[in-house]
C-alpha cells in the first residue's frame, strides 16, 4: 500500500491522523502540489483526478477520495474502531462526516480558493481550469460561521463530535477547523464547546501527524 501525501494541505492530514490513531505505518510518496507535481505524468497517470491524498492498494487499485480511503483503512485495520461500534453510533458518525465535508470543508475551500491569487483559475481542485467567483468566497466565509454554530451546538454536553467516543468525525472536524484558520476564520469566542474539544483533540499525539 502507498499513500500519496504532503504535509500541510488538509485532506491528506485526515489520513495521516487516522493511521496514527490506528498505529499503522504506510509507505508514503510525497507529491508536492504547491510545485505542480500532481499535474505531471508520474502522478497524473496514477490519479487522473490529480488530487492528494491517493492510496494505491497492493492490487494496483488507486483510491482517490479521502472518505473511501478512510473506510478502506477502517476495514483493513479495525482496531481501535473509529467509525463507531454499533449501528446508532456509526449512523451519527456518518451523519457528521457529511456535515463536516459539505458544510465545513467545502465552505473553507470555497472561501480560500475563490479569493487567493495562488488559486486564480484553479477555483476547484482537479484537472480543469476553473475561474474564481468572488461571491463564493464571501458565501464560503459566511458558511464557515454557520458551520461553527452547528458544531458548537453538537458539542454541547458531549465530549466528542459523535458522542462519548473519539471517532473519525473528530479527525475530520479537527482538520476542517484548522483549515478554517488558514482562511483566517478562527474558532469564534462564543464557541466554548468547540474550544474545549479542539484543545483536547489537538493534544492527542496523532494530531501532529
Ligand atoms: N476528493 C478529494 C479532494 C482532495 C483535495 O481537495 N486535495 C487537495 C489538497 S487538500 C489537492 O489535491 N489539491 C490540488 C490542487 O489544488 O490542484 C478528497 O476528498 O480526498
């Protein structure tokens, strides 16, 4: 198994934290997306979507989406369970993974990629050139506020995003909250639950991955 990876960007970090929580080491291949290495044939022939992370399995299959990679790794390395331990907990984890991705990750990506000059004509990841839309950056920033509001409410009275156990929902939420910081959206002062939770999950050794 090989993980195409780079320290810094949010999506590969989800996989590294997950692997660290599992105590599993995987061969990694750095792909420097800042220098356009993902557009070169060596990587593009492996992943035509030209994004990281990508996980190349031992049978040659290449998984290109973080969600699929995380679910594959959970099946391969079931201990400790990170997707919940019963149908109800799994359902809440899955529910929140969707919210974190759509309301959190996509909001931050819209805010950043539609405003920063480095992403001019690269407003979406992938092989296509796509123009920035400044209004989407504005809307993204507003959606980050709403995401914080919803996460704050979810963490009220419970330790972790999906309940009393640390799960992949905490990993993905941590990555999104730190990603929001890159868009200059820090945890708002009126979100004590997120602040308490963020301190706790950031203190786990896996958060350094
Ligand atoms: N669908 C992918 C998207 C991953 C993604 O957005 N990766 C970014 C880094 S965080 C990337 O590869 N960007 C390349 C680019 O900006 O062209 C997933 O969820 O795993």
